[in-house]
């Protein structure tokens, strides 16, 4: 009998002490593994494309770059009906979604679609731009909040996969400390990542077991330590993504 590994649920706090600039909004801290002792058992990086016989559909517009990039003003106008803008000492004005359940996580409202840019998030909510621009953080008073950014990406997330399962977590904003027991990871069976995610999300208590069953992980020096502040270094996944975007444009 397999016994799920329970992952502790502790709050992650922002470390930065000054307002974020637009340039800094394109930098990110990487989320730590679900379980430090099991993190070496998983493969790091995006999962492979769907098999040829998969029941996929063409990528919807929500998964593709917009014809014109948004401005700060257009972002505020588009997001205001679906949440509130709050001024923080760490990042300036951030957006907090309304009417989401207590256990809500970013990158779970929709599905993943395979595109020329790799796996791209196709949101099923009208505020889907937050999954292609900016960064997500979590605080004890605000819950999940979004820090605006101005560079499009298919999905600003860190990936882990085992072959049978795929997991991801949002990159945090500049200067973000994830703390211990980060619970921003979400996951589904690989065969369902291009289906509506809500129908297939893995329960949080089982995430550690999924990592433990993985294979071939990243070297130790590439894994965030417990509670460590992580910035993306040259050659890491986000930098690879930047290069891919430049080549595709």
C-alpha cells in the first residue's frame, strides 16, 4: 500500500523591502521542490509534447501572444472587474483576484496547450493575462497576488514531471522568499494536462508521493534550498524561454 507524503502548508512571505520596478518585474525567484528529500527523483524542465494520438485541439487564442502587448493602464482596466488593486511596500500596486476558493492556486483555471512556444496556458477565466505576464506571490493577508510584468510568456512556471504526472508552480516576483513547505505546486496526470485541469488536479497531500516516484532529477546545485531566495541564473529555464521567444518573434 502506498502512503502519501503530506507536505507542510506554511505561508511564504515576500522578502523585498521596496517597490518593484518594471525591469525587476521580469526577474523571478524559482519555487523550491515540493519535498527537498525527494526532489532529486524528478525530471526538471517542461514535459514532452503530447503524443501524436492524443486528443488535443489547436491552441486557442488565450494560449498565444496578443497582437499588441498590454500597457499598465490596459492591465488595470481589464483586471479591475475581477479583483482589487492593492498598494504594497514590496511591489507597489498588485492585483488580488476576487471570488476564488480558499485553496485556489494560479495556473489551475484552464488547461495547457502545446504551441510553437512550447506548453502555453489557456485560461478559462477572463483575467488570463496574469498567466502570461508578471509574477505571482502569496502573503498571509492578501493570499495570492499578482505583480504586473510586461513580457509575454507561455507560462511563467517552474516544471517537474515524472512521466505519469506533471507538476508546476509559478515563478515569484523579484526578491521573493518562498519559505518552508511551499505549497504553490499544482499537478495532473500527464495525459490530462491538455484537458480542463480542475477535473484532474492532484490533491495537495499526494504531491510528495508524485515527486518520490519520479526519475532523473536536476543536479543538487540547481535545486533551491529550504527557504532560500532563488533568482534565475543564466542558462536556467526562464532564460531558455526568453531565447525561444526571441527566435519565434
